[in-house]
């Protein structure tokens, strides 16, 4: 009689540094769900020593008036001056259909590091995700085995990532959601906030 109702997915996401406790908790919980439960890469917790020195970045979904859900996350850190690494990129399963949410997180990660003096930005990327990184101007340097799976050690082309100085605010990323008609100006656009 009635068709099943699809869960509501936001089409606007605030991509920014995680600045509040709930954002940090949400990022940690999403990482645990993706890397521990879904992928089985780690036991009960994926946190490590890098978390003590890294900057967590989140994509916040607005399901009502205010941002209230962490839809995606990544972390960045600088182990030596000018050399930055990104890691633990995760997007919640319901939001993977959205499209460019992972690319928006990558953009803020690299652009914010670029604003902080980055001359080289690297990441170990699971092999199945390397095509996304290639599309957003990264190159594979080598393929290595990490956690029992092939990963690409990749480098971002900084020329495609202009510095973003206000990463605590970040930017609004408008995404297309499959099955939902959206205004022409909102389809896949990214708007600086």
C-alpha cells in the first residue's frame, strides 16, 4: 500500500575542524564503526598515538536547524615541519551515496595544512579508495601492505589545494542526494562559508 520511506539525508554539510566535544566524540565513534566494526582492521578501538597530536576534521550533517550528526571525518598531523599526513578518512554508510563528501574532507585536510606551511601532504589510502584520490589530484608513490591490506602511499598535488586559513569554520559543501531533486545551483556545489 505504502512505499517504504527513505531515511532523510541532508544535502548541506559543514566541513570543518572538530572544535566541540560532541564533534570529537562523533568523529571517534564513526571511525570505530567504520574501521573496527565494518572493516575489521582494528580490535575494539582504532585510536593510536597520532590522535594525541592530530587535528580531527568533520563533515556535519544538518538534519534539522543545527548540525547534529558527524557524517564523515579525517585527521591530519604534522610529524615534522612542512610534512603533513592525513589518515582515518571515514564516511558513514548512509552518506556514502551522497557523492563528494569524502572529496570535501580531503579538500579541507590538504588546504588547511597548506595554510599552515605544508610543502608535502601524504596519506596511506586503501587500494579501493585510490581512484577517488587520483580524481582529486593525488599521485600514488608506492603500494604497501598495512593492517593486512594493500594501501597506496599517496601525495597530494598542493597546486590544486589553495590554502584555507579559517578551517575552524571551514566551508559549506552542498551535495546531491540520489533520488532527491535539488535546485540547479546546489547540485554538487561547494560554497565557502
